[in-house]
């Protein structure tokens, strides 16, 4: 017989959370609407394992959506965090550690010249698109159907009918004027990209893509397609895609 997991505490916490947060969660990715049931409320993590409020044990394949590549409570990381907190938790001002981290990242990334630290992926994408638009003096961007780049207004769109089409907002509260600046194309379709550049000549600021789209099934993109995107951005005098 399969083990029946307890859910009582998570269910109680979820009911209480719904009185605090829209939908009871702080990100749609944490909701269970598409699979049914109650979101798991996690109490503890150690190594590759996590435990929920009902004491159920799981293997954590999400790793906090990326940051926990060493697992939960990795001893050397925990010790460094404790040592750093002793000197203060937040300053709202530059610190020596920012320089050290930036130097570490740049010294291991030959394609980067400078970086800026931000608080979320959405914020990073917003800044990158703003930079591309400011540099090119153009407004339109190309994204690919199924790729997720955060909850910025111009990116919460889905593909409509046709080969090269402006997206329609997939979230209430997004003006159509914002969505019209986003061209949504089929993923992996070189012909569609070429036609978009021909149709919207001198209007496209950048192309944005997930090299490994995760929300629709971990679709590994072929290297020739990614190189094609880089090439067409260069030949069309655009900043490199990101």
C-alpha cells in the first residue's frame, strides 16, 4: 500500500495564509491549483531533504528554484552566513563584500564586463530590456512562446495566431499597449525570427530567450538556434540577445 502523507498542518496553515496573501501564496509557482491539493508548508531542510509542517520527508529537487546548489544548511555556508550577520544584516549602502563577490563572478565570466546585483530575476530582466531599449532607441522586443522571464508587464503575454504576432496579455491589469510592444514567436523557429526582423525593421530592441525553458517541460534549445539568434542580432545591428 502506498504511504498516505499527512496534510493537516499544511491545510491549516494554508487556510490562514489565504487571509493574508492573495491565493494564499506569494508566488503562483507555489500554488497547487494545476495539480490539486494544498501547498506544502516547509519547516526544515538539510542536505537534499526537506520536511513539511506535518513531518513528511521529501527529496528536494527544486533547491529553492536554483540558489541551493549545495543543498540545505551546507556547513561552510551556514558558518559564513552566521559570521557575516554578526557584523550586521543590511545597510542600504555599498559594502566590501559586494566588491569581492563581483570580482569572483567577473573573473570567472569572460563574456561579462560589469554586473549589477538585483533582488529577483524579474528585476534583472526589466533592467536588461530597459538597457536594450535605451541603447537602440527602439521599443519592440521578441520573446518565444512558452518562455518565462518574470512578471514584468511586457512579458506577461502569450502567442496569438499567425507566425509573427503581438502577444495578448495573459494577466489582468496589463494594458494592451504594453503587450503590443512584445512580439511572440514559436520557439526554435528561425524562419519566424527572420520574418519578424523583416516586418518590424528598425523597431526591435532585443531578443530574449530561456536557453532551457522550464515552465513547459525543460526544452533544451539546440546550439545552432542560439548561435543564429546571436548572429541575427549582430548583423541587424542589435545588441546581443539575452
